[in-house]
C-alpha cells in the first residue's frame, strides 16, 4: 500500500487519477488505481519521451555555459592580455579566473533555493540570458578593472545553472536513471571544449572592424547564448505534473513511478527545515568536498589546456585545434564510465578508477620531455578528470531526498567544489609555466588522490548504512523528537 503526501494526492486528483490507497507493485507494472495501470513498455516509452524533451536542450545550455566561461583561455592566446594592457601583469589572468569562481561560489546556494521556491521554466532561461549578455559585453573590456568586473559578474550569472539542471532532472527521473542523464548533460562540458577549439580557430580568422579577434569571440558566443536563452522559455518544463509535452495520463504515470521509487513529486513546497537538514547531514558535505578535490583538475585543465598544449611547441592556432581531440576523448570517457558504473551498480569505485587514470596522465605530463608523450598525458588527465566529475556530480541526485534538501545539496556541492576551482586558477601561475607547470600538476595529483580516497570512504559509509537498514541515521533524528524523512528514514537504500 502506498502512502501519498497531500501534495501528491492533489497532483493525482487534478489529473483525475487519485487513489490514496493505491497499490504500487514492483513487478514492472504499477497501479495508482484502475485507470493508471501501465506496462513496462509504456513506462519505457514515457522515459524516452522525457529524454528527448529534456536532455538535448539542457545539455546544450550547459555546453554554452562552459563555453562562455572557458573561452577566455582561447582569447588569451589571441592577444587579450596584451590588448587590454596586461602583458606585463601575467598574474592578472589568474586573478580574473579566481574572481569568476568567487562570484560563482557566493551565489550558488541562493540560486538553487530561488529555483526551488520559484519556477525552473522562468529561472533557468533568465540566468542564460543574463550570462549571455555578460559574456558578450566582455568584448568591450579595455583595462584591468573592467576585465575583473566582467569575470566576476559572469560567475554570478552562471551560478545557478548546473545545480538547477541537476535538480530539474531529479524531478523527472527515478533514482537509478539519474546518473546516466546527469553524466550525459555534463558531457556538454567536454563538447564545449571541443567546439570551443574549433570556434576559436574560426573566429580568430576574423580581421578588421571595431573589435580584435578575441572581442568577436566573446561577442558572437555571448549573443548566441542570449538567443538560446530566449527560446528556453518555451521548452524548459515547469514541473512533471505541468509538463506540456506529456499527456495527462503520462503525467499521472510519472507522478506514480516517482513515488514508487521513493522520491517525491515536484509540488513539494519549499521548506526551511529541508535547508537545515541538508547542512546537518555529513553525507551532504562529503559530496561537496569530493567535488572540491576533483574541481581543481577540472577547471585548471579547462582554463589552461590551450596554454599547456601551446607550450609543447605548437603555434597558437594549432594549440586551439589540438584541444578538440582531447575533449572528444573526454566525452567518450564520460560515456564509457557512466555505462560501466551503471552496469556494475557502483559509483564510488568508478570515480576512484577514473581519478586514478587522471593521476597517471598528470605523472606523464610531469615525467616526460617530448611533445608526443606530454600530449598523451593530457589525453589521460582530461579524460579521467571529466569522467570522475560526471559521476560525482550526479551522485547526490540519486541519494538525497526530499526535494528541498536535494536542491540545497546540489548548490552546496558546487559551492564547496568551486573553492577548489579558485585554488586551481591561482596555483597554475604564469611563473610556473616555464617548467611546464610541473609543480601545479603535482598539486593536482594530490587533490585527485584525496578525491579518490574520499569517494571510496563515502561509498563505504553508505554501504554500512544500507547494511543496517539506515537505522543509525534514523535514530539520530528520532532522538531529537523528530520523524525521519527522505534519506534519513529507516529502510532507505543508498546508491553506493
């Protein structure tokens, strides 16, 4: 017998399907009442329909966000720092990268709380338009102060996108379906790197007019983002029970299967108690520090890869093009590790293996002296780092419940994680580039190794909770006179 919340009953009542005493079976066929029986084939068709409605567009949004934040590395190769009078201040580039992440970190959790309190269909497109305008206006930068201000506000405007998309996906998919979907959309970051190299090469050929080539890079990519953001008001869904691309029957099935999966429907109201529960949960903070360790490599590679490749002796235009196959391999690595992780039903160990591959890549970058060997090291480091991040960023969406807590957890993970990005942007200093960034690569090995250990520790902790029926976590809540809910209730099973 299924126990529906008041909000869930209202969802089903509105759809003409409510039955508070409905029987939900686990045999591949569920029943909310006699009118909502559905077969496994019908359920698969529904999931495919949701896939096609959500994944391409949301992945493209994230591709654009990563493109607009990382194209500064290509602009640097095209003479940005010289043209704005910072050729004699090489550290200014690192400062601008750090300021971007300061803005990103400060507004991460508030942005996701606003998303939960308001409507994703309004919030996500608005964020896209705002960061697109900010990205485009970077073409007008003339001096150091303007450069810093532009990078800071680009971080502020992009802050809510990634955790917001993760939250939206968690509202439409069952727990075990989320890793694949979040990993696929995170693959947009790798694709952004590949497309960025091609676009940077092409736009870099533009000469004449009021702007330098790097100015056209910012302007064209930023304005395109604005156009996509405007279109997003029409195709980003508000919530499962109000998704216009689904029929009434499909919406009822979606609500029922999410409830069967142990989740909650999209109409769960914002709760300050949910916010507090997130900050009290050690697992929530562990997710954040896990991303902190891997974000060091993720963002330092994405922002400095063009420079690293150029140091191997390639001209700037060749360096831009050589980043394309590296990021293409990273996207393939994401798909392979996502598939393997789903196949063996493991997350923590898969993250550790991917991190191990990245460490091997960094060692090759440090220990070898030929361009070919170092390029191979870059392939391994980028592929491993991107695959690990894809898995760890989707992990909380499978394990954190209810919704307000999950929304805050996603924001908190990016908040803590991107402090690692700030560290990475400052460690890869120009003064250390003369030695091919060997010291920063060594620091990256340390961060990645700690991340591997933390992934295994977190997996072990959740395995122990599963083995005891989550009794320990439930009892700690009960001792305070509260009722265990979501991932703190007895019998809740974590995806390890």
